């Protein structure tokens, strides 16, 4: 009996240590902070916030497969097909971003959904993940060749745009190192709580709800729906996710798609924002187990048709393995989709400026 009690006491101590370890882990600064105070009161007034969380316009299930999120994640981490990661470094080019001409319109892609846009002399940095795309370094490791840019390489930025707060779109370490280089920050409602918690200047931050807009220095940002979700720990949908149309003083328009499954918002955006010059769409990390929150290959061409932009770029690939498809499959998907939609596709090389 004494031996049994001793074993139970040891097990209780082990359990307590595990619990304390988990609490310490999720209380790291990088996990951010849930909205509170005046920000939370503003969130509660949003028509997109119901029953204590933000909602998609369509009923949306995050995990559509037969297994739970936890089981699906464990299976994915322990049973990755061999071709999900490249056998050779990704082809990339290191460019001095500070020396790029100010009179050219261009995009520089950093892999996944991180990129630098310059239009009409305005620099916009989108979802920069240049250090770590997950809570721990050994998960979501970037492919060799896709990790050549670091925060020190980023020039002075007019606007930082964040589509949502997932780890592969909002990197704490990157934000901490670049926020002093940024003039303005535009984010969906609630995401500002993370930034403020990380000591980013509150006066730089503009938070927008869907169908709201703001004009700053003759550049107009329209915050628009996406079909996705949010959250950096156990709490989901406490901050909003979004796509954006950016309209520049010279009349050019760029669509920043963020992460999104297919939904009626694409047709709405194509109708209400005609003649989009460039649309940047998610393409990659899709799976039937989460087919409502990411764009599936068969939907990409339809989205191109409904947005009806002049040119397209697809991102959300060539940096991390977050699904089971082959690492280069999105490159074939985008070619097929552009032919289906009869739309011009711009294919980027990581780090190489591409005129737009």
C-alpha cells in the first residue's frame, strides 16, 4: 500500500510539472494576448462577433474530416509523405531591398504568404514571417533557400498589413525587430491587442472590421471578408481574419487575399471592386480535412473568374509544409487555374523583384 501511495504521489508531481510547463509555455510573449478593455467592447459591437467569437459569413467547420484536430495534427506530424518537402534548396535570390528603385511597381516574395509590395512609391509589407512560423522551432521549419531574408533586410515601410493572427502569418520575433521601421499598421479587428502587448506604438495601429475602410496618406484600405479562423493558442476566433483591397492614389488596386476557403465574398469583391490590377491569392496547405477554410485546387480557377482581376499571383507555398500534398503541387495548381479562368498569372521567384 505504501508503495502504491508513493507511486501516486510521484505521478501527481509529474502531472503538476507537466501542467505548470504547459502554462509557462502558453504564457510566453509570443502567444500574444486576448482582446480586453475598450478593444473588447468594440469587438462586441461588431456584427461579425456572435456568441463570444467572430463568425464567418457562411457556416464553417474548421475540421471537416472524420478525426479530431488533435488526432489529425498528430497523424500529420508522425506520418508525412516523403515528397512534402523539397530534396534541394528552393531557388531564391537575395536582393538589397533598400536599393530598389522608388519609381517602379514591384513585388518581392519571401515565401509562404510574406511579401513586399511597392505601388506608386508606397511600400506595403504583408504577413512577414522571417524567423519562426510556429510556437516551437522544430515545427514548420522553413525550407532551405526560402529563409534567406531576415528582419534586418527589411527597409523602411509605409504600411504593414496583417491578414490574421496565425503563427504562419504573424511572427512575434519579426514584429519585434521591424515595427520601428513601419509607419502605419493595418490589421483586422482585435489583432491590435497582440501588437500593443508586444509594445508596438498604438498610434501606428488601425484595426478594421469587415466592410470598413480607411484612407491614410492617399492610400485607401478596404477590409473585406475571408473564410477562415484565428487564434494563437487554445482560444479561437477572438480576433478577426480578413482580406483587403488596397487602392493607391494613382488608381491602381491590389487585392490581398490572406487565407480563405471558397465563399460568396469573392464574387462580391469582384463586383464591388472592378478592375483590380493584381490579386494575390492563397494556394497551398490545402487538405480535404480542412476544405472550408483553405482554397482547394479545384476552386482556385473559379475564384480567379469571380474576382475578375487583371493579373494573379498565388502564395501560401514554397516555405512550410502544413499539409500532405507535395511541396511543388501548388505550382501546377496555379497554372491549371489560370488557364481555366483565362487569366494572366505571374510566377515569382523568392527574393527576386518582379515588376507588376
